[in-house]
C-alpha cells in the first residue's frame, strides 16, 4: 500500500486543512532578499536602474541607490503607534457623506511668539505637523527652542535632538535665559525609540531636530537617505494625527534653497515654513509656503540678538533707508498676508556697452521688468532699450504682487533722469499693457500705513482713492494712465 502525503490529501499533519498552513511559496516570498532601487531625491520617483535624468521631474544626477525591504517587513504589520498601545481600537474606514461629518473649529494654541503665530495662521493647531527649513545657522533651532520654552508652561513638550548633545541644548537655553523647569529633551535618532518615549511621556508638542537624522529599523538604508527620511516622517505624521500631538520638523536645505530630501516630504506635512535672511544681516524673515490651517502669504520678521530672536513689531521701519530721497529710489506699499509693508525699491539705469543690455532684478520677477520697460517706452515715451537696468528691493523682501509695477517704473525714470522724487512720496498700482493704471486690493489700508509713517504724498490708481477725506496731511494723487503718473512724479 502506497503512502499518501498530507499535501495530496488536502490535510495537514495535525488533521487541519492545508489552507490553514503556510504556503511554501509564501514562505519563500517572505524570506526573499531586499531589492535595490534608485530613488530621485527631488520628487521621490523610483527606478529599477540608475539613469542620469529623472523622467518625472527632469532633475539631473538626482538618483540615489537605496535598499528596499519587502512590503511585509517594511510595514511590520500594525503601525508603530498601534503596537505601542496608545491608539486603541481603530474602526475600519467607511464612506461617509460630508454633510454628516461633524466639524468643529480648530483649537489653536499660542506659541508665545506673535510673529510665529501670524505665519501659522493664528497659532498652533492640535495634531499639526510643521516643517521648518532654512540655511545653516539661520536660527531654526533657536526659534523653536524659544517657542518650546514659552509653551512648556501650558503644554507638556519634548525636544528631540539628533545633531546636538543634551549639554549643548541646555547650554543654548541658558544663554538665551530660557526657563528650564518644564523643558524636556531627548537625544535620539531611532524613530522607534522616539515613539516609545513619546508613548510614555505623552507630550502634546514634539520638536524633531532634524528630520534628516532620523532613521527606522525597518529599512537598511543609511540615515538621511530618501527612504529613511520619507518613512521616518511618515511615522511621526501618523503619530501626530492619531494622538493630536503637534510636531515641528526641522529640515536641512540644499544649495538651491529647497528642503533636502524627497519632495513628497512637503506634501505629507500640514505647513512648510522657510526661515530666510541675508548673510551679515541681523534680521530674519519667516515665510509660509504651505499652510493647511491659514494663509500662505503671511510674513514674520525677527531680529537676532544676544538673547535669541526678537520680534520686530514695526517691520516697515527696517525696510526704509531713513535718509532723504535719492535718485532711482521710490517707496511703495506692499502687502504680505494681512500686513501692509513699506518697502523701498531702488533702480539703476546706466548705458550698456553690450549689444543686448542687461535686465537684473533682486526681489522681483525679471520677465515682468522687461514687460514694464516695454510699456514705459510704448506709452510713456521713455526709451531704455540701450541701457542696463538693475532693480533691487531693499531688505531682501521678495515682492510678488502687481502693486509694485508703478513704483518700479517711477524708480527707473528717476534714475534715468538723475532726479529724485518728491520728499515723502509713496506709490503703488498695477500697470497694464495698454498703459492704464489698475487698482490693487486694500488700497485704503496701504494709505493708512503710509500716513502712519509720515508720508505726505501718494500716487495711486484712481479707483484706490478713498471716498472720504480721511488723510488731511497727505496729498493723494489719482492717476489713470502711465503718462499721468510720470507727469506727477
């Protein structure tokens, strides 16, 4: 009598059907070795072999080799958060009508720093993940440490440092005269260990400095690689959303000025803030490039001092030279979010030895300058085709709105004629291709800001002139065409 194997009878050795036993192919696939892939550092696209240019974003020499674990190993079953036991029982997702979803207004907590609250949209939202980038030494760690010290009195907070020792963090806090009673820090880079400490301490605010130093045990790639940064950030985002903990991530920047790592990192977080500042200047500008809980055009201004970063309550004063009006200079009123700012625009027009004169802008769009110079020639009768034109916005501010059109042309004309504008003159307005002066939003608020700083003359679009005479000490000149504005200037 021949012996029948358990597989042939469909029964296991214990008498159970074979479908309850591990399949031989499944065993082999689970033990299969990790594969190698090439991931783009700009967009996160994945390729099976190396190539010089990324086919998704077009970046050159951006592919780096990473070792990818199998899906079962990388996922590790339930999330780290659920393995920790703090998430509890999670209901499976289901389709729900949006009208049946209960929605409450976001609860915001002040960071204790007014300029930071302004950029965040009014405060820090529970469960928000904020990515802060900037050049080395710009003040990212200093700003977050100051905010952490102010918020630690009302919220349990944890400062996770992967680049410095605890002694260095404590030394910086003492130099800044920050209270150390409620400040808790952790020197760790393993994401599993960080989440385990967070489960025990249960903070409501976490600062991770920096995200490029974090790594997870589920991947064999080196810390700082695309896969490690992406997976570590994903674990922290999942933890923040399931527990309502607010998380600040500090990110390094590349030589091009973008945050190092995959671009998908910016899509995963709720807000992306950039800390900017000119080398040698004590002033810093915090700008939001993405914010799911507020406006993205807000601006925060800080001054670096011996005791850390201090808020600048009147940023218009630092963007004005304070000296008398010079040829090639014009003051305009721009808006950054909800705040009007007085900014000085400088222009230099000089005869060019080149067959193709240069058009150089700092803080403005270069193509728009070329368009404005063409309008100046066609509708203003001023030709600068054989001249080099250089335009600079004082203070390192980048002006993106069209209200700067009229001040730029007035500054160019002032430099070309070598004659300054009238003292205490301010201007704003959009210039159309047909030579008309178009109105800009919030004209009355701009005039109010100029009057507050002592300006006595304003050249504005006719539609922006206030109906009531509220500014007795300011002469408001309404213009409809570019020729009228040049004549008044």
